[in-house]
């Protein structure tokens, strides 16, 4: 399956804000934004004029990079959101939040979505007692995400749980660290998503 393998810190610099793609590194002074807070490339420090289309495109790219999905995957999520009753932009965000790799990250079992995706692929998690190794698996209300018994001694998972106390867990999720179990209390709402995203621009871009 295709995936992005180049440097990810340039994504944060290109979007002009921290996307938290490198886990704990993003909380230190080693973060690329802290060192070079301008877009990468030869003309990164120039002051370009942005058209309406470019602003919409940047918002879409920002959202896509936050969740680590490719263009084709992102478009399919939008098509599903567009067919679903409700506000398209909010439904799109909800679909992305319900991805298993994102839930694993939100619960604190991983320090980044990329790390969570790798852990899911390697079969470290169970959903309602069944092995799920598909990062795009969509969770539902009441689902229990558990670290499998043999994986609870994995250093990366243990350290991530300890560090997660600083980040906190969203209201729509619940974590029981002692049993390595997280529960989906409810589906996420727009109020639960505090990221600096204007989903209306994404909808406008795809509606042209």
C-alpha cells in the first residue's frame, strides 16, 4: 500500500503550524517550526499572494496531513460525508476521527498517528476482543479498544501511556490505563475537535 516516506517536519513548516507528526519531538525546541518558522524550499521566506483556490487547497492539505491519509483516501471520505445526512464538513471530520489509528493515538497508546498506524498494522490491538490490523477501521459508540495481552510489555506503548497525561484524552473517549483499555463513549462532535481547521474551505474546494 502506498504511503508517504519522506520527511514529515516539512509538512508542519509548509502549513505554518504544528501538526504533531513526530510525537514528543513536537513538544521540544527541536521542532522544525521552532527552528525555522517558514515554508521549506528556495522561496520559503518570500511573501506570496494567496488566491481563494490556494487557501482552500492549503486547508485541505493541512487536514489530510494531520490524519496521514493519501489523496484518494481523503476524497473517498469526503464522498461518504457528502452522501451522509448532516453538515458535510463536520461529518468529514468525524469520519477521520473515528479511524482506529487516530483513536489509538487519542487514547495515548502512541505518541503520533504514524506510530499508532504502525502498531495497528502489527496487530497489537483488539476491538471488542477481536484482532483488527486495519488503521482505517472505523470505530463505533461502545467499542472497546484494548492492547493485546502480549503487547502490554512493549516499551513504546508503556512510555506513550505515561506521556499521554500531558496531552489528555478527548471527552468522547475513556481510558483505563491499568487494563490497557479505551472505550468510545460517543461519536466525536465538532466541539470535541479543537484543531485549527476550517472544514468549510475543504467543502468549498471539492464542491467546485
